[in-house]
C-alpha cells in the first residue's frame, strides 16, 4: 500500500511534467494532448515509471468527470455570435455525421478484424465522434487561426457530438448483451437522451444565472466553487432523468457564456484552468491504462482504420451532411480533415470491458492506436492544410492590458480597443482636440509594447491602440473619427 506522500509525489510530478511539456507543444506544433498521453504511457507499467494501473472502471470515472468540465468550459468560452449561423450544419454533423462515420467504419472493421456486424458497429460507434478536448485545445492554440465559419462550426460540432457517440456505443452494447433489445427502443431512448439533455441544460443555466445574480457571497473565491457544484448537478440531474449529461453541461456552458453575472471573468478563467487540469488528468490516466506491448500486434489494422477514418468515413459523412448548405469545397475539406479523435473514444472503449464483450481488449487497443495516430497526423498537420487550402487567417496580436473590466447590468459600457490607422486624420493631434463623445473614455494607450496613461494633452501617434470604455453607439462614433484618412495634398 503506497503512502499518501508517495501518491502526492507522483501526482505532482506528472502534472508538473505535463505543464512544462506544453512549451514543447507550442514550439514544435505538437498537440499537447499527445504529449499528455505519452507521459502517461511512460509512467505506466511498461514505461520508466513502472506504475501498475489496470482499473478500467476508475479510468472511465475519471474520464467522465474530466469531460464534464472540459465540455462545460468549451461552451462557456464559445462566442455565440459566431456560432449561431452554423447551428444547423453543426447539429447535422453531430448527429447524422456521427452515425454515418460509425456505419462506414463499422463495416470496414468487420472485414479487417473479422468482427461480427454488431461488434463492428460497436467499434465504429466508439470512434465516431470528434473529440471536444482535442479540438478545443488545438483550435485555440497560438499556431492556428481559421476563416469563419470554420472555427465555430468545428468547436460546436465537437462539443455537441459526444452524446451521439455515447448513445450509439451504449446501444450496440445493449444489442450485444440483451436478447430482447430492439432498434425501435433504441430510437426512443435517443430522442429522450437528446431532448432531456437539452432541457436540463437550459433549465440549469437559467437557474445558475438567477442564483449567482442574487447570491451575494462575501468571498469572491467562492463563486468558482459554487459553479463547480452547479456543473456537476447539471450532469447528474440529466443522467438521473435519462438524458445526456454531456449535452446538458454543454448547453449550460453556452448559455452562461452569453449571460452577464457577477465575477464572470474570474469564473471563466478558473474553468479554463480547471479544463486544462482535467485534460492532463484524463489523458495521463488513459495513458497509464494502456499496455503498449498489446498494441504492437494490432498496429497494422489500427493504421488501416485510422486512414479509413481520415480519408473515407469522415470526408464522406461531412460532404453528405453539408450538401444542403452553401459552403465552398475547400472549407468542407477542412472540416473533414479536423476530425480529431481523442479522449472520448478511449473512454468509450472502456465500456465493453464492464459489459463483458469478448472483443473488449482488442477494441480498446485499436481505439487507443487510432486516437494516438489521429492526433499525431491530423493535429500536427492542421496549420499546413489550412495554408494549402488558403483558409488560414493572420493570428490576432492580442494585447494583455494591465487592467480588467467586467460588464454588468449596472453599466451600459464595454472595454474595447481600436487601432489608429497610419494615415488617420487624428495622427499628431491632442486627445483634447478630438471630437470624442462625452461618455466615451480613453482609458489607456498601447504604444510600441508600452502603455501610456492618456490625458487631454497626449498626442495620438499612428499605430496606437486605444483602450476605450464606452457603449456601442459612442464607440462606433469614435471608430468613425479615427478611421477618417488624411486627404491627399495637391
């Protein structure tokens, strides 16, 4: 029996190494999730760490808790304004797209692995969804920026398609283990899962907003704590009522992301950090669970399955699902390529162990290889593919201002920045000479990596970035003023 000090030492060391390894991810464009998996494998029973871990039930539980917070954080950070136009293609991709991918992959698995029809469909279902943790992590990294509407579409799809994959996996396990299970009963269960998940997510979001707006806590640090309890309650209530817990927390995160409530910025930052911790914990746990020596004999079949997913199953499902929508072929190709598999398929691959499926070990090892190969090949190539398809956009140079502002109902204003064009009429003028609206306040000026505290006598220079506190109408007037260009002489 290991002492608590030894356990804490291992936990601290693995988290520390994982966080430090993220620097390698940024420098060499290696997905951080891949590094977390590798660290778990190195620490495992066949790695240098020698940690023996073979409890699929614990791995599944860790994965479910981690995914709950990862998916909620993804919804919380989602820009609804960008996401709204892609709701319907996203919904079709996350339902019909997942089903088509599962069927194509399952039929292929029948011939390659000599599985029965139901076993093939089970494997196809497990790897059918794109992974929220992988997609959020890679698309929100510093190396990738895609043209609209690709990023919001891909993020919405990955955040909302896990329930479909879970439903299909549980459904085919039921068909394999329960004699009287019928397809009709599965369809009814699907409608209940999705409907109840959406309803609970909506109701819990409204309740959370109501509670936080009226709950005057004496300590700010308690707001993220109560949000943790609300996220867990959302998942559990949905599951108890036979709904999809993952869909419920994603809907709740989406709604909370658009609402105004006290300490929202702090809560959002907290959940961003918590989501990273959950990703590390989840991928290391899954890395510990796998035995690399068991994967080696299946690498050939795993590679064929990975290639099928990348060049056949995912592209076919994307093209069919996006057929009714006006979207250029190269954008559809990009959506097809960002079909990253991640933690969800590995977690779902633990389900057959608990159900006593004879092919459970084979399924788990193949799925692990598919995930590793998918993140390695697709995750690292997204920047290159986006440039080849001319779908990349210049990365925004975000300025970290030394002050914060949180919009609330008590003030009709937002903190926004505006860039002074090089040929603007205001260049060389004092702030006091500008026709700045009365309720428009220039709070700070960013100039050549330094900050200038403005006054009426401050001279505006080309390339300055003005941090402005104003409502939308006054800010629009200021934008028009600074956007006027100098008239050519002669």
